[in-house]
C-alpha cells in the first residue's frame, strides 16, 4: 500500500538492486567498506582506481566513523565518497557524510551484506537496534513497544520509532 | 503580478572608465525591498528593460546600487544610462530577482569574476562579511577599468587576488581550483567565454555540478544565432526565425501575442511550452532541471538546437 | 457585513470547508486576503494575535523547556533565522501597531512588544545583542509554528524551525529532511500529486508575495501539542472517546484547522513556512448553522482512507451524526 517512492527511505536501503558506481570524474576517491561483503566490494573498487583512492574498512559504521570524518575534514573538492556495506551502516555513514558538507553528487552507496538498522524512539530519544522496517521492538530507553516506521532521518540514518500500541491503552 | 518600483537617481559615479555606477533611492525616500545577495534589478532604461546586478547591501536597504557597463553594439539600454541619465531623474524597475544566491551550506565561497561580472560578487562579499563566511576571490579586469576594486579589497582583503592580464588569470585558476577544501562552492560571473573556461577547468579537476554556480553577463548583447523553423501546433503553419530575429519577434510578427516584459531572458514572462524539437536556452530564468526537461523556453532570447521547434500556439 | 459574535474563538475561526465534500488539493491562494464568515473574519494579515496569545506562548515555552528538540537551527541557517526574526517583527508591528514597534537608527534596532513587556536593542546578525537565538526569540512571541526551508540543488530542506504544536509529526526527527521526505509516506497517489505540486510552487516563490493555504483534522481535547513525541499521551483518547456521552463528545472533539503561510524570505532567500493552529469544539461549531451543516456533510462523506490518514477514522462518523443531530428540531 505504501509506495516506496513516497518515503524518505532510499531504494537501496530496502533491497533494491545495487547500482554500480557512477562512471564519473572525481580526482580522488574515499572508499569505505563495512562488513565482509562491503570490504570485498570496496576492495574491488580500489583496484580499479590505482593511486587515486584511500580505503577505510571496518565491521560497522561506528567502527569507521571517526576515520571517515577525519578523512573528510582533510579532503579537497574533487573527492568522491563511495560506501559499501549493509543498509543500516550505509544510512548512518550517508548521514555523517551529508552533515560533513559532502554533496549528493559526490556520494555513491552500494549495499553489500546484511545487518541491523537503528530506530530512534521519538518518545524518549533513545536508539535501539532492529532488524527491518515494520518490526516492533522494545525501546531500550523507555520500555515501550515501538514500530520501526518507513521514515528515516537524513542526518542520522535512523528510522522513526513510535509507540505501536498507544491507542490500545485507551481500551 | 509583477510589481514596479518608482526610483530616483540619487548618485552617479563615473570614476571608472566605461562603467557608470548608479545609486537609486525610492521616489518617496522610504525603505526599498530587501534582496538576496546576487540579485539583479530589471531597470527601465529609456524604454528598454535591462538587468543589472545589485552591488549594495540587501538588508533593510534605503538605496540600491548598480554598475552599468557601456556596451557598444547593444540594444542601447546601457548607452541611455551613460548618456541620458542625471542625478534627480526618475525611472522604474521590477522588484529585485534572485537567480545567483550563495549556497547557505557552503563551508567556503570561491568567487571568480571577469570584468563587470564582479558586480554580483560584490553583493556576495557584503553578505559574507555580515555572516562571517569564508571567501576567496579571483578577479580579472581590464587595466583601465578597475570596477569595484576598492570594494573587493575592503571586503575580502588578502583573500582577493586581482589581476589585469588574461594570462595571469589562466595561470592562477588551476591551482586555485585544485586546492579547495571539501565544502567549497564556486561562483563565477563574467563574459560567456570566461565562464565556459572556468567551469570546464573546474569539471576537469573533479568539481561536481552541485558546487558550480554561474551567471552569464552581456545579456544585452546576445549573438544573432542560427536561423531555425518553428511549427505552430494549432494551425500547422511553419515559420522561419531568421538570424538576428528572436522567436518572440517572429511570433509577434505573425500576429501571436505573447506576454513579455524584459525581452532579455530574465523576468520569466515570455515562457512558452515546447512540444517538439530541442531548445537552445539562452535565458537567466529557467532552472537547470527546467532547461533539461526541454518542454518550455523563454522565447525572447532562446533559440533552437534542432532544425525546427514545435509550439502549441 | 456579518455580525461578529461575542465568542472570540468563533470570531476568528478559519472554517476550512468551501464545499459539502472535501478532497485533497493544493489550495494555495495569495495571503492577506480577508475572509468574511458568518461569525466574523480571518486572514487579513500573515500573523494572527488573538485572545489565546499569552496562554499559547506559555504553553510553547513549557514544551520547549521540557523538550528542546522541538526547536533547531542547523548552523548554515543562521542568516535565515535572522531574516525570519526581522520579517516576523515587521509583521507583528504591522498587526498590532499600538503595542508593538520596530525601529532602526543606523546599526541599532529597537524592538518593543508591550503585550509581553519585552524590549530588545540589537545589532542585526550579532547574537550577543539578543537575549536568545533569533529564531527562538521570535518564536516566543508568535502563536505560529515556524519551519525554514533551505533551497538548494532543486530541492527544499527543513533545516530550521520551532514547532511545538505539531499535528502527528515530529519536527525534531525531521530536521534536515527534504520537503518530499518529510511528507512521506503517503498512502495515495492523489496526496502525492498535491504534495509535488506544492513543492514546485514553493520552489518558484518570490519575495514580497506571500501565499497561504489551510489544512484540517480533528483533535480530542483542546490540545495543541499532538506531536508524535507525545503520542502515548493523546493516542489513547482516540479509543476512550468512544465511551463518552454526547455532551462530553461535543465538548472534547475539536475541529482543528491550520492556516499555513508560505513566504520567500527577502534577504536570505530561504522559505518561511508558518503554521497557525486553531481549535474549535463541536459544541461551539454547532452554534453557527452553516458551519454545522457543512461540517456534518463533509465528515459523513469523507472517504475512509482520508479519514485514516488524518487520524480521525475512529470517531469521524460519530462526529458527523453528532453535528447533524444538532440541527433537527433543536432549540
């Protein structure tokens, strides 16, 4: 019933076919590979860009965030940022990049592998991990049963979570 | 829908050869509408409508300042300003229009200008000072025509590189474009050739389209263009638009009235839909997306890239 | 000229239905056009100060103190925040010239709001000369919710705002999202088209030509803050209202109308989106005969998917019959 084109969730985050990186004209490339599949994919990009790329690898978005931020702080215009990893990690790193002044046409995301996503409970502002959109999880902050909604923050990569059964309390 | 301002010339500065700077105030001496940096004013120049960038401050203004280059072979608007205007004369203008605004998110603003193209850059520099934005300027001007050099030095100080030789400009451009921190946006203004060179060099150095912003000057001296045909959808009539005649003029001569105002590609009034053919956009009004869509054009200045255009008129 | 009623809530109420049936539309029209209603009038100015002014501002202050995430100004929106403050100061001074004044002498601006007993002497662009950040400062003096949209690369981004009276959305979560992202997900193509057209309109907005539109839903209780953040507080009311007797139903169920103003800020070029919320309980709505009849018809005819999207599916049919019944042989 919900048309994905009308949501804030990028198509790649819900399993749409992974796009090949754009054939574009960056001068240097920052390649980030998260997880085993992401590492393999980013590695293949690196071999196709000899002498023009720096690669950062890690197990999840948190593990690579500091290094990515530092690399972006020192970067010049002409850089392209390519991300490879599970959807949740890619959403978080996309958020980091966009808030660090990366423009959308400098960014490419290829989903590789699977992993958890993050949901922000809008009632208590706590982050809980979840498996998929539409799941109902127990908020680790306030204990409410929150639904992971089709609404993702551009800046943080987290999904909106709200109390699933609030109206039932009125019965 | 377009509102007009009644203005009086309250100051004239002819200190720079070939450039006349005007100070305009409201006829009633009151406040003028504020404007976004990089905005232009469509001024009534003795019956012709010309667009000039505002160089003064846009917050709660009581005056507007513009600088007019004396263009030989133009439609005469700039000649009128240089020869016919005196302090105390009145004229009118449309509300300022924003088409070259600074990007709020930019970490740094790189401003590259040639000649009279410095005018919107001065406006950007004023706002940059108010909001403490980081700027860097490369400005090339004819040796005997140092327009706004004092303004640029005052507003940008050591961050401004001002040259008079084209060779110096070209030599400095490469290193300038190659070493900008991520987050910088580039704004360039001047003659079409300069803009083309700057954008081409930037693209070659990896600048993505989202970071490149330009405003082409010399809108009152457009080249006459190649002839093309236009097919009128309602009747199937085929007209030829000769070199030197605009599509607007050709349609008007055929008896079709098109709403229009500035006849210079800035105000947006003469927009017509296109149902066939590939437009050649030469206006300052449509967005990049709109130009790419190819389903409309400003018929007062734009022409055709294909042998014929089809319009539903 | 219609007679003004004594009840101020009725007098300024922007009844939203122009027909006996409601469908989504872009319904954008020029601002500052007064609308005369059977009970009074509204819409003559961009900002509206009414009898609820001080109460609603106190409510806003309390909400922000408890949850500062309702207000945010991303760093690049500083200029737009100042532009908004100056623009709204000008509007307030024009709306209430006897009590509110904005003057300027060289670099120094003086602001006086005698309704709230406030005065500020400030230098434009200098945060140190204001008691608080400019957007928050002016948000504490207008009943409207404020969202600022940054236009870049063919899209609009909600990069600043103060929203304390949200109708089932979360500004704090949405900060930084694009206009289209904020409005998703939409269950129906018709809503999507309306949103896309509104988006295209906003991108072409020019300064000094403000526009407006209205939006409506219903709220249980005279409750301005029905944001997603507090859903656990107001959500249960959608169930408990089913057990209310008729008198309670008419007292608690409110028609909620938003008057939204769309303004291109003149100096920063950002878009200012103002949302002014009005609540009127059904029991008062029913005292204006043309409103009673029309609202009953609209609610009875409203398709289930629209009612669901507006969050009123559980009680809108009862609201329709409640209003219809008030006309049959009543008084």
